C-alpha cells in the first residue's frame, strides 16, 4: 500500500537553509502523502512575487510551509557551553508559552542545543528593507534632499498595520494578551 511503501519522491526531505552566528537552520519537509487533501493544491497555486531577495527560495517555501519545520542546530565549530544551553532553553520555553499567540511562531520541539519550529517563509525585513538595509548617512541625505522618499512602496495604511502587528507581538511577549 502507499502508506507502507511511499514513492521515493515523497520521502522526507531536508535542506540546509541558512545560519546565524551560533546555529545552522535546516528545513524539514513532511511527506506530502500524509496531507492528501492539501498536497495537490501546492502545484496549482499561482506563485506571486514576494518582493524578497531570494524569490525562488521563497516561492518554493510558501506553499509547503504547512508541512515544513525549521530545525536550528548548534554549529559544530562552537563548543558546547552552559551559557549557550541556557540561551536555547530560554528561547524554547518562551516560544512554548507563547504558542497560543497567532503572532509568535510555534515551537514543535527542543532538545539540548536544537529547536524545531514553525517555518516562516517570508522574512519581513527582506520585503521592507532593500538589500542589506544599511545606507551611509550621505546616501540617505542625497536621496531625501527634495523631501523624504521611503525605500519601499508600502502605503501609510500598510505601515500602520505593520506597526500594530509588531506592537501586538511585543505585547504578547511581555504578557499583555
């Protein structure tokens, strides 16, 4: 049967995504045959442009986010330390306690120096800030010499919506639901 012998293209898929200073991030995709009602729609979805630096990666991740998880692991070049362990443990406890919030990503598991969490396929910073987001003072002054010109095309209403969502997320983090 299909459940006992899944097709090879439907086996577990994992891929290195990125890294921070201490940890690597891997994307783990669940087998699509576990999701018989949702999987066929992945192929049918028209892929919009997201306005991010890596359009291809984002367009690939968005329709699969419902069956994916991000695994953050300690990079092997760093030695284990109690301080790092406590930092990861605190992050895991905070995320677990805030799982009920729709504004905080879910954590699925935690073990020593690793966490498995919900995939967030679109980074807000990539959409809202062009390039690396760092501009020299002279560049900004030159750009704005005839009036302020934003670096993105968001409307005032959209910007207020983003600000409200960020404020609500911070309120959740600080215990004000």
